[in-house]
C-alpha cells in the first residue's frame, strides 16, 4: 500500500499567541493509522513556535490565523 498525504490544521501556542496553520501530514503505507510529519514540517512548526514566543505577530499573520490571549 502506498502512502497517503492530506492537509490538516495544527495549533501552536506560545506565550500570549496561538496560531492555526495548515500542514501536510503523511499516512505511511506500512501503518496508515497514524499520521506523520516530514522533518521540514517539524522544523517549520518549531520556527512558528519560536516566533510566537517572541511575539512576532507580523510573521504569524503571514503563516496562519493568529489568536491573542486576553486577561479576564
């Protein structure tokens, strides 16, 4: 059986920001029950997390939907 790819939403939350981004997941032919991420995608998600922690809202808006935490 061959691998299957599809788009999925992922959330990254650091500091006061949460970002919803779309990533490509892979369902390997050997075990199609568990989606996997490619190493480049994992590095990209790490970069988004770092930028969210730094408060780089301009970058975050370019890559996904940004949400800002508010104090009650």
